[in-house]
């Protein structure tokens, strides 16, 4: 995958919004005001949240996932190279669902169906 296809995929998720709080070249995707995906200016991949630290560690050990720079240990970097499109989309969707599930029920209801 590349930056454009990831941005298009994220944009299609209900309630997803993009911003550039760190300046041009940093696409930060949020749902309900909470980050679920981040693309940095280095253009290496997309950082996503895992359900827990153990899942992130397992993905890093299995490769080619890496520790997401500047994020908690429960986040991984999904590189543009070395990961199939289906796997990258799965990781983004899982991050989105994890973040969305932690939002207040009223906010979740306002986002529409998955």
C-alpha cells in the first residue's frame, strides 16, 4: 500500500477525520477525537494501535512490523513495503474498531454503523 491508498481507506471509515497537527506531511486519522492511524512525514508506513502490548510485541516479532515511533508500545508501524494490502487494511480497521469501542456510547451511536 501507499500513502494515498491508506488515506482513502481511512477516509471511508465512519466518522473518520484527518488533520495535520504536526504540520504538512503528517496525516493523523481520528475517530471521536482519538487517533487510530498516523502517517509520518518519513513516508515509511502507517502507525496503528493494537488491542494490547502483547499483540504489538507478537506482530513485531513476526515481522515486518516495527515499534511505531513516538507512540506507546501498543502501537506498531505497518510498513508500506513487505505487508500485503489485506493485512494493512485489517490492521487499520482493527485499530479503528479498538479506538471506537472505547468511545462513549453516545459518540459511538453518532458515528453510524461500521
